């Protein structure tokens, strides 16, 4: 216990709280894209595939930002990246209010906002958690990951109400201003890179020394590809399918936008609880084993969604899917750290997250395209269920043994 207290000082939980808040803000904004689809269709006459391409482009940018920010955080620490990303997010969110053309939607929401979200997301958090935590790493990652769900639980229903009352332009203008005035100062003042920056600490005992593993070396390991491919499926089925198309899917079945947004908020609330629990459970059960069961559960819930066409069944789906949604993040992040080492956590998880966002981009656009062609989301939802089943077997194929490291110059 004395060693644990030395390696995990009390300020570590302050860092967890700040990252929880930062991810709540960032991922909450990301969840608002579904609220813009029908207003943009009505105001500008854009078809759903064109609007969905905004999200698809955004997910690619988001993934690239995660890959670069994870590598940067491994080398320099997460504090500056978080602060710069939240500042960029605030400016981009305010700029949404000025959109009048499709290319502006792509540039502002698809690029500017997603760059900010990518920098303030899981790869950067993974570096901080790896530096501050050892024995309760899964729990810490679960709490931080729950921030993403908490942001969607609060922001998506609130923004649905604001859009209904003020219009989408004013709603995003006020949200962006709040990010700059409230969120940014909290991050600048309270976040620390490692224990050496906390009061009374003389050394960064919780962080390893040395350089991150070369990227070329990471790409040689089969475990990396199982992680990346399963997280690709995660992107297709969560950010691509549910985050982008759940609200329009409900509206297609004559469910009001506020009701659909509330169901999405319930999904996010359940997400928040089970993301935290998945981290704590994975510390005991094993990261790869739990991850596989989460994907298997997701396959079942997506099959149910095809038959969920009224408010009650949509709320049932929201609860069920919330259990198996963000709960993949903690075991996936922990596996990146356990297998490849704490000094490479940001790099590995950044690359795995890039795979996730490529899946998100394909899923977002494919969902809109399938809807335009067939008039329904059913075929795409069932494809997502099949992919989730495959991801379960990928996760179970992962070995948690540390990767052997060949001598090589840092990439």
C-alpha cells in the first residue's frame, strides 16, 4: 500500500477529474452532429448522404488528430495538448453559427471542431493515466472514459432544447462561448503532466523513462492489428452508426427530436456508469476477455434496434446499448499500455483510435448512403451487428503478454 500511495498520489484523482471534464466537453460536442442533420436538410436542401459526409470527414480528421496528439503527448506531456484542443474546440463551435454552405460545414464541423475533439480525447488521456497510475489504471481509464458519455448525456438533450427554442445558430454560438470562458481556464489551471508537477513531489515516480516505441516496431505486432481492427468495428457501430444516425432513425419512425435526444441522453448516462465499471472489472477479469464479451453484447443490441420503432423500445435499446458502447474504451486503452508499455501508450492508442475513426467515417457515410438508396437504416444496422460479432473474436485473440521490443532508433 505504501508503494501504491507513492506511485499514485492524491493529485492523480484531480487529474482524472479534469480529464473527465475535458472529455465530457469534447465528446459532448461531437454528439451534437445528429441534431444538425434535419435542420440542415430543411434549411439548405442538402440530402442526408451529403450531410453525413460532414461527420465522415470529421471522423477521419478526428482520428488523425488522435494519432498525432497521442504521439506528441508521449514525448511532451498532455497538458498543452488538452488546453490547445479545448481552445480550438470553443472557437470552432462558435463558428458553426456562421455556416451557410456545405463546404463551410465540412471545414468547420468536419475539420476545425474535430481537430479540437481529437486532441482532447482518449489517446492524450491515456498518456496522463499511464504516468499517474499503476495498480488502478483500468478504474482511472474507466472514469475518464465515462466523461465522454457524461458530456453526451448533458449536452445532447440540452442542445436539442436550445436548438428548438433559439435555433441551431444561436445554440452553437452560446455553447462555444461557454467552452472558452469555463472549460479552458479549468484545464489550464488544474491539469498537470506528471507527478513531478504536483505540489510536494520531487520525482515523476509514476512515469517511465525513455522514448516511445518506434511506430514501425508497433506495426509488426499481431496484437496491435487485433486491437486496431476490433476498434475499427467499434467506430463503425458507435460513432458512425449510433452517434450520427440514432436521432434521424428515431425521427424516421415519427419520434420527436427532443424525445430521441432524451433517449440518446439515457444511452449516455448508462454509458457513463458502465464505462467506469468496465475499467474496474477489467482490472480483475482481464482486458481482452471482457472486451470480447462487450462486442458480443453489442451485436445482440443492434439486432434489437431493427425492431425498435417507438419511444419505449428506443429507450430500452438506449439502456442496452449504453452498457456495451463506451465500455470498450477502458480495456482497449489498458491493452495498449499493458502490451506496449506506458511510454508508448499515447502512440499505440492514437493509432488504434485512428482506426476507430476511419470506421466511424465509413459508418457515418455508409449509413446515410444506405438510407438514401433503400429508404431505411435496417440493412446497415444488421451489417453492424455482424461486424460486432467478428470483433468479439478479434478481441479474444489478443494476448496480454508484453510485446518484445527490438532495438531501433525512435521513430
